[in-house]
C-alpha cells in the first residue's frame, strides 16, 4: 500500500474501539473516493473487550455484560446499521419481579420504582423495606426546595439530601451498585445521573421529576420493534457476541491487529502522530483514537501533563459466578429476574440474576441458569480468593437466600479486573481541561471510552461514534486548509 494513503489508528478493540472503527470507515467512505487505511490494535488476542458470550451444553452464557437499556438509541441504531435488528430480544414478561434483601430475607421491590426512585407513592408506602420514618423522610422530597448551587456533588449526597439515608442504603444504592459497583458518596452526580439534577432543577422534586420522565421513556422506546418495546432491558438472541461478530464482519477491510500493544502516542510533524509499539516499531499516522481504560491511556500520553487526570480515575474490580442447575433442584417459582443485596446485609454477593427466567433463550428446557455478582467499592479482598472459593461463597449465599442446596451442573467464574471506572466529583470539569490540552498539543488524537462519559454498552458505542466523527471532521478541515493554502 502506498505510504501516501492516510492511515488512522484505533487503540483498543473493545466495543468503543470497534464502534469507532465502524463509524470512521463509514464517514470516510461517505466523504469521497480518496483511499485510506484504518487499523485497530488490541493488546489481547480477542476483540470485544468485556463482551464474551459462551455457548455450553445448550446454555447461552454472558461472562461479561448481559444486556443494555432499550431506551438508549446508539446500540439500537448500530444493530440496524449491522442488520441485526431481527436478533433483538427483550426480557421474559412473566419474570418482572425484582427483590431486595433486607434482614436476610427477600422483599419484593415495590411497583413504580425507577432507578430506586418511587413514582407511585401507594406501593412505596406499603413496602416493608423502609421504616415509617424512612418513608416520611423520602416523602419530604415532594416539599423540599431545589438546590440552587450549580457545583457538582456526589451521587450519594444528592440522594441522601432528597430521599434520606434509608432509601439510599436499602433501595437506591444496591440498584446503582450493579451499574458502577462504586461508593455513591464518591461518584459524581453530573457524570453518573445528570438527569437527577435536571429533574430537581425543573420539577423541584426528584420524585415529581421521575414521574414526569416516565412519559419520556415511552417516547424513547417508540422506535423499537413492537415485540421488545415493553422491555426495559434488551439483548440479542444468540448473545451479545453477535454484535461483536457483526462488527468484525463489517470491518473485514479494516486492518485488525490482535496481540499488539502500544507504549506511547506522541506528536509528529504537522498534525501527524507518532505511535510506538511494544515490539519497538514506530508508525506515523494521520489520526489516533484511544479507547483503552483511562489508566492505560495515561501511560500512552505521558508527555501530556493533563494525562494525570486520567491516571487518577479509580477502577473497581468485579467478578461473576454463573451456575447451572436442574429445574427440579430449584425450590421456587421462576417468576422473577433476580435480587439485589445491600452492603449492610453482610453477604459476599452483591446481586443475583435468575438468568434463564429473565432471558428465555439462556438455558435449555429443564435447566436453570443463575448469575451471582461479587465485588464493589470497599469490598475488594475477593481477587485473592481462588475460583473455587468464589463458587463456594456464592453457593453459600444462594442457599441461605434461595434455599438452593444442590450441587450445580457446572459453574463458570469470570474476573473483570479494574473494569468499573469511578467518576469522581468534578469529573466533567477535569475532562474538559484534559481535552483542551490534548487538542492543543495533538489535535488528531482523541481519547474516549467507559472511563469518560458512561459505562454501559450504548454509552461506549455513542462515544466511539462521536470520536470517529470528530476525527473525520478535524482531518477534513485540515485537508481543506492545505488545499486552500495551496
């Protein structure tokens, strides 16, 4: 290939990087007939990042994320772009119940809770999860004035201020732990749930704001096929790996390079970028999109002082233990999607999904699949345990809470080390400073991914697409400037 062909490099082959490559290719192709080259380098030997679907004995097992929010458009749009819309599937409508552990017993989550915020007061007032005083304190949200200060605050302080400590600890925190696995008193409100603050500002009350937003959610899911429109969560019939496989197929003309690590990204001549690889070779490219975790991105950009912002973002490690059972060994009706475990309850697991009840495609007839989650902020001793110890602790908890005493048919352990970024208070402001410095030093280098603006699959896809569009736009303007000067 001619050395004059513009070369663009994407570092990181997770869902953000693959999405960036897909949309960069699409954008450059739409811009004209000029040849270009795109490479995606991934240090591991597999693409897809945390997405890993395992098919075993008729089971469809997600070792990483298992689904995504239906109302978030980027992943739905990508599914349509890839021709995967027929593969979308929603949760089992007969397993809508969710439980929360309180007093070492399962309590049904009251109807009308959205992200732990009550939108129907009568069921909330009847629940045994919250004391009468706790309910009274939560209801004060309907009367309390909105906060006038505009500075960022922690998610925990915001929820405590609006709803009180009981609702935070017993309902909201365990729900949000499944998303960030973090300490809510250290997580940025603006970076995690900016809609909460917007609701407070617009409606004065978080509860009133959440009630109003339910209509908006219905509008946001109107684009979905009718079969999955009523489902909050959606996945693919053959697992999330379908998305990765389709992306790789769509990127068949892209230079996919697994097993290659990068050690530095530096400014070269003009707008070009010098990339040094672990094996010592150097490539000069026209543009780079870095999609690695922020602690790795910081090491690539050591010549940029503001990269310390990225290095200072903490990550939490989590694990999951997946167990398969015979149906006759499960002593209860499979009419719920799972349960959540508040930190105060003292169990090892943080949640359990009744996977084959939630997703009807996940297990063969007569079999049951469960997934237990381990690890959150303040509970990071588990990495020292063996896989067998993790399985034993998960089995102990589900026996105590669900009465399952049988030996599993098989168990799968997945360790997701340093996988959950923790956005600190002031995160957005720090990123603005970092990006200004990066653009001034190396305008054709963009850094994005889960450590920036959202950890969910749709958020990562959106960020990859936005980075691709920004890079294509910058390069186009630079080319136009060169042509104009010529």
